[in-house]
């Protein structure tokens, strides 16, 4: 049986008055704080709370926090594992972030950069 955990993004605001989540580096820091790389391989269901007073979660923050999870799990499994509690206004950004993460994955895979031996 899957366990459930809750991540409240209010915990990673830059200040109590902050209403915007932005910056890939801040998203990556949140990813590390919550151990998402490990959680991606677990059977946990993760509820992510975007505080109701949030104005926006920028693409850079989303990709820093969730991009690797989307690429590892794929779209359907990502939405099964990560459940977002937020105002409707944030759903377009979440969906766009998932799509962008998958596009980044396919772009890098299509480059087929040859292995270069270390000198």
C-alpha cells in the first residue's frame, strides 16, 4: 500500500511575503530539500500544496523541482505520483512544465552526442 506525504511549498518561500516561486536553482534546492530523486523510486504518493496566495510558479522553478521526475516517470506516472493542490490558475503552468520537461528530454536524446574519452 502506498504511503502519502505532503509537501507545502510555503516552506520554501524566499520570504513569508513572497508570492512567486521562480528560479531553476531554487526549484533544484526544493527538490533536494524534499528528497524527490529518492521519492521518484518509491511507492509514495506526494501531494504538493501550492499556497492559495501564490501569484505564480515560474517554469524555471517547476523544471528545477520536478523536471527530473517528469523525465524519469513519464507524464502519466508523474501525475499519478505527484498530486497538486492549488488554485485553477496554476494548472496551465503545471501542464506546460510537464510538457516542457518531456520536450527537453527528447531534444537531448535526439542530439546523440558521441562519447568523448577523457584525456
